[in-house]
C-alpha cells in the first residue's frame, strides 16, 4: 500500500500548472479538510449520543440507524436557513467574525503529523506555530461579539478573550516541557522520537516522573482554550443565552459550531502528539509477537492519532456533562494562581530531569 | 368578648394583644371584632397608622414581626377602600392579629407601612394597582401587575374595562 | 488670576499649583450599563424582566418588573362559584398544583361547618407531598442548569416522571389536577395506588441520595453558591419570606408544624434547617440544601400516611361536600405550606352568595421575589443567576 500511495502522491505533487504548486496544495489541503470535516460531524453526533447516555436517555435515533445521519441532516438544514444580519450590527465585523474563528482553529491542522508519510507543513517550529496561531481565534470572537450589537454577546466575547489569553500561558509552558524532553519544536520529529519497540513506554508521558503534571496542566488549559465546560462561561447558555454567537443563524452559526469542534480535535491531537506518541502504536512487541510493527505504518499511524484524539474528545465531553461551570473570577484565579505556578514548577523539574538523567 | 362562648387559645391571645393596643392608642382604634376565623380591629385615625404599626412591631408584648398579607378591599356600600393586614409574631410570641384601615374611595390615601414591614412594599403597590388608593410615603408608588399606562383600577366593583389598549381591542 | 470654566469637561479635578500653573486631571469616565435580563431569558424561570444596572460585571441594582403573566385570578374569583375557583388555583403555581388546591380548600373549609373524612385527609397529604417532591426536583434540576450542570436536570426529570404518572393515575391529569375539592376529593385513588406509591418511595430514596452527591456535594457547585446572597433571619422575616427561603436562613418555621392543618399533627417529620457546617446560614447553598433535605422528609410523611390511612370500604370522597358551597358570613385568612413558602388566601364571604366577595391570593413567590432588589446589590451577574435560582420562583404564582 505504501508504494502505490507514493506513486500517486508523486504524480499529484508534480502537477504544477504555470509553475504554481497546485498539486501539493491539493495533496495536503483536501485530506486535511476531509479529516477535519468528518471528525467534526461525527464529533457533534458523538457529543449528542454520549451526553444522552450519560443523562439516561437515547439521543438522536430517527435519522439513519441509531441517528448516524443526524449531523448531515443538521448541516443541510443550516445551509438552507435564512441568514439574518441584525440591522444595527456592524456588518463587516459580524460577517468576518465566524470566518476568522474558523480559519484560526483550522490553521493549526497544517502542522499536525497524521502519519509518518503525511503532514501538511513540516515546519521546524511546528509546536510554536500551533500554540501561536490559535490566538487568531480571539480576533474572531471579539469581532463576533462586538459586531452583534448585543450587550450579552459583548459580555460573552469579553469573557472569552480574557479566558483564552490567560490560559495560553500555562498551556504553552506545559507544552514546552514536552518540547524540552524532545529537544525540538518540530512536531514530526517529536513523534518520531517517541517510536520504539516497547510501544507506550516510549511515550513522553511515561518517560519522566513528572510528565503527568504538564500533561494535566495542558489538558485543563486546553479546555479553557476551546471554551468547554467547566470553562464555558463565554457561551454560558443559561446566563448569556449563547454568549458571543447569540445573534448568529444559519450557515454562520454552523461555521462557529464547527470551529469549536475543530479546536477540540486540534487540542486533543496536540496533547496526543506531545505526550502520547502521536501516530505511534501503543502496543509493545511481546517477545516474537511483533505487535508494534504490525500496527505501525502510514495508515495505521493516522488511525492511531485519530483514535487518541477521539479519546480526549470523549473525556472533554464527559467533563462537560458532569461539572457545573466556574465563575469568571474563579476561572481567572485557577489560571493565574494555580496553573501558572505549577506550570513553572513542572518546567523547572523537567529541565532538571533532562539534564541530570540521561 | 362575648360571655359564655368558648374561645380558642389563639383568639384569646389576639384579644390580649388588642388590649395592649387599646390601652396605648385609645380612640385611634376601633373595638375588637372577636370572631373565630379572623379576629380584627380597625384603625380609625389614619394619621396614626404608621405609629400604630411601629408599636405593633416593636412593643415587647406584641412583637408582630411578620406581615403575612396585605390585601386591598373595596367597600362599595360604605364608599370606602381599605386594606386588611394579617400580622403574626413569628418565632417570638406566636400570636396573630388582623388590622383594617379604610380610606375614602375617590382620592383617598393611607400612610405606607413599607418602612415597618418590607412585605408591605409590593403588596401596597398591588393594592394601588388594583384599587387606586395611594399610599403616602411609599418609595416606589407605581403599578406592579398591570402595564404602566393601564386605565382604571381592575378590582373595584364598578370597574369597566377599557375599550382599547394601544390599538388592541380589550373586551372579548 | 483667571477663573477657569470647567463646565463642559465632565468630571475634572483642578489643582492650582501657582499663579500661572493649573493642573487639570480628568477622571476616567465609566458608565453604568443597563442590562435587561428577560422577559425572554433561559434562567429567569419564566417571564420576568430584571433590569440590571451594571458596572462591568458588578450589578449595582437589579429591579424586577412583573406582570407579564398576570391573568386576573382575583377578579375571576369574584365572578364564579367557589368550586370553580379550584382549577384556577392549580394554574397559579403550576408546578405544585395539589398544594395550591390544598391551601384554598383549607381556607374555605374554615368558613364551612363540615367534617372531612379521615381518608380524604390522608389522601390529600399523600398527593401534596408527592407534588412537593416533584416541585423540589424541578427546583434542584433547573438550579443545576442555571449553573451549568446539565445532567442532574435530566435525572430529576426522570424521577419526576414517575410522580407525574402516579398523580395522573389518581387524578386524571399530569400537571393541573383539579383533584382536591372543597370538602373532599374529586374521586378516590385507584385500588393499587398505595402499593405503587410505596414502590416509588423505595425506588426513589437511593436516587435522591445519588442526586445529592452529584450536585450538592460537587465542589464547583459549592463554590458557586456558598456565601452568595446571604439573608439574615430577622431581615427575612421582615420581608415576609417563608418556606425553604426562611428555613435556609436558619428559622425553624414550617406551617405544617407551627400552624397545622389536615392530619399533619399526627405525622412525624423534621423541619429542615441548615446547620452551618457545609454552607453559610442564609446563603444560596443553604436554601438549596433545605430543598434537597425536604425531599427525604416528604418520603417519610408519605410512608406514614400509607400506614395510617383508613381503608376504602364504603368510602365516598364527595360525601362531605355540601350541595351548594355557601360559606357563612365572615372573613378568613387560610394558609398552607407550598413548596415555595406560605400560600395564603384571604377570603371575604357575605354568607348569602356562592361566590366570594373578595379572594386574595397571597403568593409565596411574590413575597420572596420582593427582596431581589436588595439581595442583588453588589453581586456579579453569574451570582445574580445563582440567587434567582435559589429563590425558586414560578411566575404563575408571582403574577397570578
């Protein structure tokens, strides 16, 4: 399979009409978009089913067997809805808000290594890029909140900006602990350094006695980055109706919604790559039963990464439907007085481990 | 209290409370109506109503700290409007009493007791909304249940509903 | 020295340093924003408008505007016979219809000279307490949703379905019952009712315990509600608070104990007050805990009623109801313990007609809500939501 895939990709990559690398764009962008969209639609379906089972009910059951086609039906519905723009809204900001939000959360997909053979853009500062580009979401949220000309949306947007900007700090420091263990910011290299015949024992989570601390810190901070409960004040349904996207309807609403699930998958993928080995198989080689080799490869790699990503999405949903939400000041307290100091402590301890223990 | 009638303990307590009030205020209050279901007295001198209310709340033998209800009532035969206050000494002395205050039908007003019991604040607004008597000294004298620009006072016996409200036909 | 005209500059501080030097400092002008919460809003529990004056996230004042659900209950009462008022009392506090009907019947029966059969009294208490549990489940579930915990709401409603099925079996309707009539009941309970109720009580006890652990003992929930909206006991009494609100402030006052009606004197149950270990006395968490604990007490009451109830041989629920309900001349203020507090009816009757002269409904939520303006001063907006949720209002009763 690897060889024929290579032949195909060579052929498409060499497609350069008028000297523009159109072939490469097609090769990289379209699978990414497909992966993103599929994981999103099934993310939404998964959320509805998982939340339903946790709440002792069934969830969507009508459309397709077990409601599998539900999200497709929802997307079709949202596409044909009337797109309402409030009269007094700042039209430019109102329209570009969702766009910038969506773009911001998808740009990070470019540096995610889905398999040994496939990565959108093999930057040697991939991790740095991933952490930084997410900040583009903030612009989108502010544009959406202000452009809606609605006091409640403004509240939601302001809270969301404060939250995202604050939580980037412990998130970044925790990820840098992982980068320290690898010695590089290149996402593909980080993943390759976690390969080995012992499977999960090579993952950075198990390579250092304090790796669980940055892992936990990044997980919590990433919940705040994507506005998921218990940090979902910006879209607190019962206080602010729908927060910064109250006034959106139709396709723009769908775009914001998909952007949220896109970010969820993205942070899950990042944490899997840095701490849990990315596309590496967690199965070890047991004696002569070469499980690890059997479950590695380009296609296997993509599957492993997506499974790990979905696992973290499942945990995020689990937390959302169990816990109430934190108040704004409690959230800020958590970030600045709890997570950031612990992030620094873990940074120092990881550095000590890396220097003194080979 | 009528001779030869067996009264319940609560009616006797109310009568004892009334005795304290009568002693303090004399002719400003009426005689005690000692019926079984709701013993009451009426305040005859409107200008002393707030003073009586403070006395009811603060006097050590009375301690009526809880106002259960303040209802507006229309007395068309007497051409008067009135309020009926059900008071109770909650957790302290345990007795109950009812006070009635009446005022003239057109343009009448009663001094407010919202400074004595906060319960009276919204109840007096509702009485004004439904009957039309003003409560002098009330911090926020405006309609509470009907819209601000409603005409007429609905619970009066001679109330005629208005024909239209902002162009909507009202009676149906 | 020339005087400066600072009229058009807003708030400015002027300091004169010397003959020729004057320093003008302009304060950073911030405005208070008027935020209207409602009438359409997910967490005001109905059509209530709260006009909040906010300074950033801090609310300086939240003034409630009522009347969106006013349906002229009192005017209606003056135009119909007493029995026809009973369905309307259901619709005031629609989440606890049985309790509202009970309050009205208790009030009117004080003016009638009838003796209610014992079995009627026990059935009334059973359905009232079942309704109390259902109402508290809604209060707890919606309070969780206001604060972001979505799952307890569904657990509460799953169990409430069982209660509603039982009440539908008894009275014919799931929510607006018209079951407790003046002087009796509209019909007897079905044959296996007691058995099914006992099964429900056995099923529900561990569920209530699980709900307590899921929501009330959750640390984030405690952080959101502890120390918020504290109301001291004497202020609460002055505001006219009653029911779980008053008990949440530490006052041991329950009309089923302190002003008993029906067969409550024969039943053994505790009046729940918070003990200050888990929550601050008078805060939102205390009020929530009182409601959660009262569910267990209601289960106890139901079990005792089933044990003590006389049998149904030769029983006619309408036997004590007079042909024409014509109360004697007089007035009465009758009240009962609603899940939300004291529901009282001031009824004025002229002894000759079958319609009341005046029927005023003193509703618990109306009085509880009047403290909103003072409770909300200085709170953050999420705390405002927590406070409204803890007052547990039903707009049907507030506006009547």
